[in-house]
C-alpha cells in the first residue's frame, strides 16, 4: 500500500501579512469563551509563522531567521497567555508582573523591532465632549478628569477605574465614533498640540503598500499579538467585568510606571474597516497621568500640550453665518490627508474636508494656541 507523503505547506512573507487571521475587526465567536477565542487565535498566529518559507525573509535592513522569529514569538505569546490566565485565576498582581517581564524581555531582546515610536512636537490631536450647552467652556475641562473627580473614571479599554488618563483622537471624526456618534449639535471640540516629543507604543497596524518586504511590516508582524489583545471587540457591553480589557489595562499600568514611554497609539475598535486597506487617521492616543495628586491636572501632561479655545458646530455656524472661512486648497489638503474619504451614507463618498468634522478641524487649525492651566 502506497502512502502519500505530503510536503509541508509554506507561505511567503507577504502571504502571511495578508492572511485573514491577522485582519481586524476581532470579533469573538459564540462557541468559544474569551480564553478559548484568544488562545485559538494566538495559536493560529504561531502556525502562520511556522508555515513561513525560511528563504523568504530577505528584508533589507533586517537580520533574522525563521527559527529565531518562531522562538521569540512563541515566548512572547506564552507570556501574554500566562498573564491573562493569572488574571482569570484571581491574581492581578501576578498577571501584571508576568506582562511586565514579558514586555521588558521583548524590549531588551528586540529593541529596534518593538513598536516604540515618537511624535515630534507640533502634532495635533482633538477631543470632544457631549454638552447640550453653547456657553463658553474652558480648555481645562477637556483635559483628563481632575484628580479630585477620580471617582468618575470608569473602566474602559485603556482606563483603570479611578485612575485618570488623557484620551486623544487624531481626528474629530474618530472622537465622534469613540463616543458612539453623538448628535452634532450636542458636542464641543478642541485641538491640542504637543509641545514636546511624545513616545508611545504603536498598536496601530500600518497601511500596506506595494512592497511588503520592509522592516516596518516585520515590526507589525512581531507586534501583532499585543495589537490583537488590545483590539478585541467587547462581547458583552453591559457586563461589569470585560475580559477584553485585561491586557490593555495592564499595559497602561506598565506605561504609567515607565519613565521612557508616554502612552499608547491604537486603532479604534469603533471603525469596522480593515486598516490594511482603508486609509485614514482612525487612531487614538491615551496618556496616563504620571504623578498622582489630590486635585487638579497632571503637571507632566499639561506641560506637554497647548490648546485652542473650545468650539461647537452651532457656535461655528452662528459665528460664520454658515459661510466658509477656510478658503485655501492647502488647508483643505492638510485635512484630506488625514482621511482619504468618508462614506457615512452608503454610496456617498466625499473628501474629509467636506464633512462637518473636517470643517471644524479646519477652523480649529487656524486658531491661536494657549497654555493649559493646572486647575486645583
């Protein structure tokens, strides 16, 4: 009897990057619990790496091998799995220590490949707040929740209850999505600009171009397990405990204690598009406070930003009479570079600068910047 011997399957590097296994959104199936879903997905990821053609890692500027990649990533994945397991067993401190050890071992071994990046000063960010009121508002009210109001800080993906952090969006549109699309007549917006470099862990997948054999895409591949664990959609929104927040919150705790890293950049889970093919600044930043205080705002964070005044869509229309105050094509192009297009109505695809969000950003980009007061 003849037995057919099957050749082991191999995949090219670009095929692995484009695999459906790595693509968001990450939505849990009904047949698996959270742990089952996470372990299955991470195992599929390691299988992909094992299927990699060892002769297809000829990436300019990169010195590695398939065997080294598989060993390092298996160690990384095992550490992440163990952290979640310990948290589930009621050992949050051990879970944090395991994640800390896993991340710091990764940084020590692969410092140039762990996705830690820096924004130079002069980077623009935005925040919105839902307030059915057109009275003048202070910029300080749009910063992180003051320390004396820490009781209002709820559990969010990258937010530990009672521990203030500063959430920022790279566009007003993504801020709007993060707040579940509030009425445009009921929110106010502000622009913040960085006054010093911001160092962050980049958990935002890159946009793919025609040449995938680049170091930045290899960095994406080796950072993917952490990106995945910080981007899983919440299955039961009304539950008090959300296992999808375990790794993001432990990561934030680690950053809060790390003097060299300011925050995290991550892809919004509220945008159901594949970030590898849908171009736009759909990213958020979160910066935890670095110093605990009884009241006021974090001195470290207030020094890192200046801000405009606060505006609302209604006030903007009242001020301009519905007219245009943003005339130059250069200003519109700057806005459109952030998001290639918006399709809020199916089949109606327009440049970002045409939208109310884009117009608000155009106006805010022309406004004077001022220091942020440390309220107390």
